[in-house]
């Protein structure tokens, strides 16, 4: 079984990362690839609802609760004050797939594409985040004007899903 590959999608909140992923995943899937995603959030998340049995049992002290329904299952693991696990730990728990797209984990040692929109008025994450090899943008970011030609930064049109997919597949690394 070939090793799964990983590639990151980065950007400030509100830049359109999810919108891009909603186009990118079907494009890659149409090429016969099995794609999964790990999203890291700095917010408290809850995939369960108060009052439901699984929520009540998780709140009662269970370390893990696996919830199975007709269409999907979800494994909830309570950290209960423990540090967040590293990315490799999470990747080890993923079912095998061809490509895992990773949103977040800014310090991770894997290649990334930054999503940047000029109207948001925020600076780019590049060059401060490691691994950013391209910026998918709606207009050239000011930071790119100072980019030396040998820096290896590629600018991609944010609306060109096919070009972004080619970049992701060319730069994704085996885990």
C-alpha cells in the first residue's frame, strides 16, 4: 500500500480556505484520489449536542466516545487538560487515503499553499510560516513584490482550481 501524502492549506480566517477546499476536494476526487482532511482549530469545538446520550456519557468522564449513525461515525476523544496531540499522532489514526489536506498546524514541516485575498486587508503568512510554496490569491499580494525570483514562491489564481490541484499534487509529500 503506497504511503499517503500530505499537503497544507493555510491562511488567515476569512480568506476563503474552506471555499477553496470545497472546490479542490471534488476536483481531486474526480481524478480517482481518496482525499481526507485534518482541520486544526484554536476554538473549542463540539460535534455533539447537549442532552444527547453520547454527550452525557462523554461529559460523565469517558475518554473516548464513538458515535455511529446510518451515514457516518465520529470518534470524540477528550483531552481533559492534556496537551493537543502532534500532527503525526493524528495522521496515524486516519484511515489510509491518497492525500490528507491539513488546515492549520502552522509550524508543521510539510508543504503548504496560502489562500490570500486582497480585500481582507491582512498581510500574508508567507514568508513567516514554514513550508509555504505558493499563494493562491485574487490579486498579487504586496509581500510577493519583494520576493526574490529564486525564493521558490508560486502565485496562483485563486479561481483556477485545476492549477491549484496540480500544484498540490506536485508538492504533496509522502508521510
